[in-house]
């Protein structure tokens, strides 16, 4: 089964999958509204807007596993993201990214090592996984890496559909 085939739900609760975005390079990020890294939403949205027409999308999965920094309902999350940061990229259901209830999407993602060769658990909110248009994980960036950092932009550009 491809990562594109794993069932997920949209933030509004509709059945979906990453397959709805197949053919696009994706930056999958576990997001939170009350985190010191929350301002990364701005850079994620700018990255999304910059490359959307070239076959790229940021994808957000809210997660409340890190000190309860995403406590809101789906509606509260959607409102916060749109009014505070103008988020237009797709947001999916609130999930767990670590532990025994880790969502299957994150079981696939966390098996891939970062640039230092470390795989395993997500360290904190705003960890980023770059997927090729075919769904292969091609890069992993830890939470402190700014979405508009040179290494992220270069990886996104190299993953764009040709």
C-alpha cells in the first residue's frame, strides 16, 4: 500500500487520502496552534503559494501530543489557521504522530531518516516530510528547520513534478 492509499479524513471530517494530491510534491507537517513554532504557518503558506502552480502542496496534520499545544476542535483549528495565517493549504484531521496510536501515515513517514541518518519518532510540532509526486519520502526536516530555509526550498524544487 502506498502512502497515497492510506485513509485519512479532512479537517472537516470527510473521508480522503493523500491520493487526492497524487502527482504533486507534498510537504507533510504536524502542526499546532499554541506552540512556539506556530509562526512557521506563515512560511509554510508562503512556500505553498510559491510552488502550488508547479505541482506542490503543503499538507498539515494537527497534533496535540506535544504538551497539549493543539487542543482546539476542527472548527477552531480551521478558523485560527485561516484568520491568523491565511492558510490555504489542506489540513487533515487531528492525529497522533508517535506512540501506539500513531496514524498509519506517520508510521510510513517516521521510518525515513533525516539528514543526520536518524529515523523514528517525530521530535516536536512542525516536523516536515517531503514526498515526491509518487509518494516516496525524499527528505525529512526537524521542527526547528524554517519552512523557507535554503535546504527546504532546494529539496522542494528538486521534488517538483517535471
